[in-house]
């Protein structure tokens, strides 16, 4: 009986440790909002778009692909998923990748920050899932990620 109780306690302890390491939607946003705001300044891609897509594609940073390869966006190279040395490089590569698309210049030249338009354009070729854009819009609306589209990095002089 004592062995069983000790085993249950050990299992609960390890379960708590494993769950503590998992991101929730809110801890994910808290961790990556500043990266997305910084990159929004550089690439003019709305922060909400980066956060919404990365939340979905990486299961809030909990997917195997994200944990093993720091790939937050499901980006492939040839038939394999790309790996990144760190989180920031994954976000930067996503922005660089998007900035090479035809629609990018039209959206940035016209100063379009409407996340719905961005998701519609990106969704045309980004995922094989026909409901992909609906899922991303869900994250953006549920967690009010659009609020980050109007934040700017503070410049210290």
C-alpha cells in the first residue's frame, strides 16, 4: 500500500513538472508578443497574423515540431520541416518568407494592417486545410491579438 502511495505521488510530481513546461495560449502570447511587435516594425506584417498563425501551427509552442526544431509556422524545405536554432529565427524566417510573396508589396504599400485581409491572402497558398484561415481568425479574435497590431516598440534616445 505504501509503495502504491509513493508511486502515485511520484507520478503526480512528474505530471506537474511536465504540465508546467507546456505553454497555454496566454503564456505563449506573453512570451512571443514582443518578437511579433518587433518584426511587425521591420516587415509591416501585423503582429496578430504572426501570433495567430504560430499559435495554430505550433499548438502554442507545444507541438513536437516546435519543441524539436523551433519551427513555429510549419515551414517546410523540400519535403522536410525546417529547423531553427531558436524561436526568433523561426519568426524572422516566416516574415522573410511572406515578404517574398506577390501580395506582400500590395498590402505593405497600401499600409494595410487589417489582419483579415492578411490571413485571406496568406491562406490562399499556405495550408492544404480549406478551413485554415477560419482557425487562424478564431485565435486572433478569441485572444484579441489584433490589439498588438497597434503597438510599437518604444524607442529609447
